[in-house]
C-alpha cells in the first residue's frame, strides 16, 4: 500500500481552527488549505500545529472533497480531510477541546456553508 501524502497545517488562532473544523463529517474532519494536487479518497498524514500546543497532532485522514484553485465563491483552495485510523476519535476530541465556542462563524466552514444555520 502506498504511503500517505503528508500535509502540514499550522493553525495560528482560534478563529482559523473554528473555520477549519468540520463537525458535520462522520468521525470529524478538517479543511486544510493547500495548492497541492490530491485526489478524492487519497490517504494523508496530517501534522496539525495548534496555537497552544508545542507538539503537532499527527493523524491519518482521507480526502473527502477538493476545493480547487480559482473555485467560484471560495477564497481558499484546499482539501477536506476526514479523520481516520485508530486515533480518529481522540483527534476529534482534542480539536473540539481547542475550539472557541464564543466565536460565531454562522455555520460557515472554509469551503462550505451550512444552509440550515442561515
């Protein structure tokens, strides 16, 4: 089996984490801005740096959507990654613990809008 592609993502502030996190994805997911060429279903190893953690979180994921460069209404090209592997639940819990619930993002996540939140 082919080794997963490595994606590194440094989140600089709580707003960026709130906008990147995808709670509506089964097992949880994260939008990762990138211009790298990936395909749906690709396995990736994500190294996620959070603002208040010294060591990055490392986890396996699967590409579940792609926002291409120059996509209509999207400012950031990137991929949606679903958490997978044996630590998927632990990663989801860790990320949710770092979310800032006082920041209202109105159902918006980088690359997608939840119409039910309008």
